[in-house]
């Protein structure tokens, strides 16, 4: 079930640094491009203006002109000119007591699965966006920045769709963020999801290798969608069926999906192409069937994340239990008619 969004207020506040600022780059800012550093500092300022003040020489690094692509090094001194910064509504909303109260409520529903000085890993509930956006002031990242003000640096390592629940990684150090992004790019992470799909997926004991190329596009209203397209980007999901459930003439299937690539809406569109859309999927699903079985949410849950700890080198395996909505839906059906020996997608992931 979707949580009610916080609508962004229309009021916009403005702040103007009165004098030139000289900021010394610390270890957490090191490695960033100058333009990205400025976009974080001057939130709400158009990119075009940020590039203009760099090219005009108003921004300097170690008293010298710099390019937008200049990589900052620890100890660099950056000259920041006075800039009128219009704070977005979602930033202004952070200052309200109501928003702080809502952030506390969201935080209480988001258990911490792991935390140390480099990482914060939470169990994101379905219905909560990972970050604020159109019409939504509070997502996971805004919530944690409000409820954990002592964290000077906090960034999302990856994303989950708003209606997907489960393991979500955040970095508390820039060095950890950079290293985890490298692992993701080089395919060194393991991300697995549980899902409930419409119908009985016949698979046997093998792992299904779904390799449908995907193409992103926009609807007339600007909403993002993805479809299978021969000219799309390569994508790969390993799918392993666990159990099928039957109730009268209606069947559902519990399966585990392992991401081999990380395209937008990848698992959802691959299951749609297979003819077995995920329960509760309002973009790629079966609306009539969802109403029939009373789907309460998108039944997609990121249950496992495997990676190498960016600081210690330890092999990490973070897991989230199956949500109660999954258990309730399966109990609403009869006992499983068909059960296959449970097996991880990785065991046969290389088989064609």
C-alpha cells in the first residue's frame, strides 16, 4: 500500500551568502569534479549559472581558474562567490515541525540492517521513495538527513523503485560511495529479489536466463516507462522459481530474481515479457487480476545484497526477511500444489 506523499509547499525561500567563501576540500569531498561539488553546495541554482560562474573565473581553485571537469584534491582551497540560492520547496519543508515529525515516522518504519563508520544499510518499506521528487518532499535520503543530522555525508549507493521494499545501501563516506559504485559497474555485487508473479511459471529445476533488451521512454504526461525493444540496452535477469500456489482457477508463483544488469524496472519488464507480471504492478501488471486477488502492494522485495566492504575488504551479505504481505498473500491461497527444490540463481547462472 502506498504511503501518502508529502506535497511540496509552493513557498520558496532565498538565501544569499554575504561574502566570498573559501572552502578547504576534505577527504570526503576529494575526487569530485568541481561542477558536481558546486551543484551540491548551491542547491537550487540552475546548472547554467553554476557553469557561468566557473567559466567567468568567479570560482577558483587554489587562486587559479579551473574547468568544470577539474578534479578536486584534499587540501584544495575553493573560492565560492556570493550566490543567490533559491531553496527548493523540499529543502524549505525540512525546516518545518510537521516534516520533522513525518520524517521520524518514516524512520521508525525503516529498520537498520547494518551500520558502521562507512555504511548505513536500511530495510526500505514499500511506498517510500528513495529520494524526494515531483510532489514528494521526503524520501529515504531526506528522512535520514533529518533524523540523523550528525551524519555530515550521506548518499544513496543505488536506488529502489518507490513501491519495491528491501535492502538499500547508503554511504557515510565519499570514499565508500566511490568504491561501491566501482563494484557495481564491474559486476562485483550480488542483488537478489523475491517476487510474487501472476500465474504458474513452469521452469523445472533450471534457472531461467531472461535476456530481453530494454528501452526507456516517456509517456505524454512525462511519466517514465520501459519496454522490450530489439534496439534497447542489453539486460539480464536470472530467475529461479520456488513455489506455485493455486486457488480455484487462479495461480501465483513465488520466485527469486538475481540482477546481472541493473536497468530501470528490469525485473518488472522481464516478468511482463514472460507473461507473468508481478502482483500489484500498476505500470506493467494485470489490473483486473490484481483486483481479483486483492493485491495490496507491488510484490517485489530486495532481500539480499552482497558486496565487498569498501574499507575492510570483508565479504558482506546483507539480508532482509520476506515482508508480511508476501506471507499473507501466500496463506490466502491453498497449500502449494507444486514445490521445486529451492536453489539459488547463482548456481546455474552461467547455463544457457
